C-alpha cells in the first residue's frame, strides 16, 4: 500500500513539475478562442527582422529593418513617421545617426483621443561583443528585440479589426539604439515629448534570451491599478512583484527605465540564460514560437479592454500611491494582494505556525528546544551549501577563463551541469540524512519540519520589512503549514500531498527564474532556496506517507 502511494506521489510530482515549468500551459497558447493574435504571423515578421545583424554599427541593415516596420504599419492603414536624431555621441568614439519609428491609430471617425496605450519595442540588435577566446559575435536580434517588434505589430493588427469599438487610441514607438545608451527613448522623451501626450498606459516588450514564459517582470511604482488590470484581463498571467525589486539590482536597463518615472506601465520579457542573449545564437533558428504566443495571449485581452472600455478615457487612471504584492502559481492562479492584505496573510501564517507548535508540543510530538536546534541546523547547512556552490562556480569560471560575477556570469560553458551537479549532490546527501534520522524517530520529522518553517518565517519577516514582498515564501509556508496541521487529524495526512504539489508549483518556477535572471554566479542563493524547498518536500512527503498514530 505504501509503495503504491509513493508511486502516486512521485507521478503527481513529475506532472506538477511540468505544469510549473509551463510545458502544458504555454504551448500553442494562441489557439485559445477569441485571442486575436497569430503566432505564425509574428514568426514571419521575426524572420524578416532578423535576417541580418542590425546594430548601431550596421546602419544599412538597421535602415532595412526600420523600413520594414514602416511598411508593415502602412499596410495596416497607419501613417507612420520617422524621427531622426543625428550626431548621437557613440561610446566607441565618434557619433552615430539614429531614427525612431512612430505611429498613432485613432478610434474610427475620430482625430484624437483622451487617452492612449503605447506599445514600445526597440529596432536595433546588440552591437558586437567579445566572446571568451577573443572571438567577436553579433546578435541577429531575433528575440532581442524581434519578439517585441513582431508582438507589437501583431497586437496592432488584431486590435484594428475592431477599431469601430475603440474609445481610446493606440500609439506605437519603435526606438533605435536601445542597446547603446537607450538613445532612441531618451531623445524621444527630450526632443519629441509630444509623442507621449495623454499616454495612460505604456507597455514595453523585451526579451532576454529566446525561451520561457513571457513574464511581467517590472511595473512602474504605485502599481495597484496596473496589477488589478493585469490579473483581471491577461490570459495565462505570469508575474512576481519581487522581480521589480530584483531588477533594480541588475546591471541591465530597457526603454522602460526612463519612461517608468513618467508613465504608468508594464515591462514584459522572456528571461532565459545568457547563452542566447547578445550574441550570434540570438537568431531565427533558435526562436521559440510558444514564448512568442505567451506574449500575445497576455497582452491581446489587455489591449482590447483598454481600447474599448470608456473607463480608461482618463489618462491618469493607472496612477496610484499603492503597490500590490503578486505571485503567479503557473497554470493555476495569480495571487494579488494589497499591502494591508499581505500583512494580514503574514499574521495568519504566523498564527498557524504558533498553533502547530502548540499542538505538536502538546501532543508530545516535538519539543521547542529541538525545533530551535533544527532551525539552526537548517540555516547553517543551507548557508554552507550556498557558499560551497558559489566557490564551485568561481572555480569553474577560473578554469574556463570567464569573469566571475554574482549577477552576470556570461559564456560559462555547461553552467547548467555545474548547477545541477551541486543541487543533486546536496539533495542526495540530505536525503540520506533525512531517511536515517526519520527512521530512528518520527518526532524528528515534526521537529525538523517546524524548524524549517521557523527559518522560512524569519526570512519572510526580514523581506516583508525591507522590500515589502515575501509572498514567494509565505504562500508555500501557508501550504506546508496546512499539510502539517492536517496531519494531526486522523486520516487527513493524505491532504499533505496537495499541499506538497502547491509548494512545488509555486516555488520551483520562482527558483528557476531566480537562477536564469541572476545567472549561475548567484548559484549560492539558488542552492540555499533549493535546500529550503528540498527540506519542505521531504517533510510533506513523509507526512503524506505516514499517518500520525
């Protein structure tokens, strides 16, 4: 009987892994009914855009891309304009000439609107970068930012099919020289700020790498109305509010960086590792249509709602003083809480932890001293594992001749092998320890589990009072506590399995996205988080397998 339950648990955990990583939820996403977005059309645009590198040192091919975009907007019935900015100072010496493409679409029968949604993407690819060994490589810009350009074009095409229902207008800005110093956006804001008149919502579409879900990874400050709008309208939403804070520490900028201080808006991107970013691997043969589709299914309903609902005729509608705390459980739901609601959730989780402590100590299944000792052991072991992982990456970088960075290790071959080997080694060692200790004493499982939850709640409290967002820890902790509390009720240990699956679906994607965003240089943080997840998984699995007597 136990063997059958264990097989069921592992089968469901494997299925949950695939759900968490988007294998079932984002494939062929644009096949959904009523989504006016064709991935096939967008892919055809990407193919044309990425035919050749078109960086600031490729003026001819960049002009071809610009004219292609111009022609596509004309085909849609637009009257696009090119804004030239000459003699822009170049970091490599001398100067360059750049030019943005701008187009405005109004509701049928009207010359102007009270409010506009603006789609932004950049038309240049990355200038040459030096690879390890001295080789120079050029990006073809298929993803960065062919994805953004093609998605914006296809969104506009779909929206124009119901232009008679519009109440607001649509603006499109394709910026030049974003990869250089955000030149196109900076010059547009400084010299042609009339282009942004009455922009009530700005959506920037980016790509870092070629695959993965299209994540809403950044918003402007005061995002309460923005997040409510996104969660209510986007199909298959995918976002973490914490990523805005993390992105602030990253050495990266997008066109959204100077714009977000002026306009409420969203910044979307796939976030993949750096092997397909700013180099020749960013080409048409490596694009992922399912990633392109995920941009479309999120943004198309949002675009339709904004353009057709008169509620958004006020260009100040999305300005707010309050922020939301948001967490996506991929394929299932997105939690969106006001700050006050998040504090209430934290208080509830803390109460559940105290209740679990009282019950397990009262039933003689745990002692407070042993819980503290387990919390200390888990913290120490997680930190040591993280430091060991960082040292392993540093050694790998030295051996491969790649500069080490905590947030931007580039071109380290087989980085995923290093990461996987460290995590597997840690998980295997812990599994041997956990099985040995739990066989000697069932009370160890509860004391160990409560010790873990104490560590998680302390970390959650630190994050809550520093960055204001800890939902990625509090939500799994709430699920784990539910499983632990139900375990004390006769025959309800089976409900530890759904709790485990929710922990897996909510925490695994966050850890993976943390790894891809910060790169293998931050493996120490990823390993520490993975260790907490492994301890939580082992504890919940043990609760599921063994009913308290």
